[in-house]
């Protein structure tokens, strides 16, 4: 069974297992449109929803070392998932993924990053990649100031503060681990792999 995205017209295909988990839910917008990653007027960029094996067969570009993360919620807010994969020399050292029945894209991005720090052994230098500019700016630029103000900011409440506190503490405790932004869906093998892990809850095969 397939549904059609009301924004770009792409086909949305969910496994029967996912439909059984969320009876009555009819997806209206594809993951690509939810993330704002369209190809411009009249161009539909279809979310591939590949398995990890399919990602490895299709993509080869990009960094071959580091931890790659991704998170998503479909719809947003709604059910979602996260994924993180630790790679050295182009080989998977460790990976993890999970899901949440009621969440947001940003919460899943932050959750993926929290788990990313757990994958790297203490004292080992590594770069953690995320395609969330918000997450990178939050930890690398804003969190220190918020902490000094008692985890407050002049412009209002800090969204997802519970996760931000945990992630910031991990980042401060691990100065050998750098957090860096990477562009989404540009053919980078391990970023695509992390994306696949984050959507594994939608499929019957990881």
C-alpha cells in the first residue's frame, strides 16, 4: 500500500508492520518535504528509504572516518527514529539506532548525537557528523552562554533542554571529539547510512 505526498506528489511507501503499529494513520507529507529538502519548484526529491545494505551498494563518497548521525520524525511531530554509526577506515566499528512513538525531528537529531558519543571509546579522537545545523550551533556556540545564565535565554524557553543538557555535558567531557555539520543527502555514504538507521523503524529490514 502506498500514499502520495500532498506537497511534492512523491509516493510514500510504508511497510505493513508500520501501518499495524499506527492503525488509522495516513501519511500526508513525505520525509523529504518534512525536512524541507525539495529540489525546487516542480521538482520532487523522493526520500529513498533504503536499507543499510542498499546504501552501501549505492554510495561510496565522503569521509571514511568518524561518527555519522541522523534523526527524523514522520510526521513532525509524530513517530520517529535516530541512528548513529561509528566508522574507521571505511568499516563499521559500531552502530546503534532507536525509535520513539511520539517525538520531533530535533529531538531525534539530539538523541542520535548523545548516542554517538557513546560509540567512541574514551580518549579516542573522532569527529561526530550531523546534518542538523541547529544541533551544531546549539552545542558549539550557544549552550555555554545558556549554562552561565542558568539554562535560560533572553528570547524565551529553550526547546529540548533536557536533551541539550545531556549532550552538552558529553561534549564538554570529551574534548577529543569534535561536532561538525555535514550536508544532508548529497551522496555521502555514511551520512546516508545514518539516515537509513534513523528510518529503520519504518521498514521490516534494517
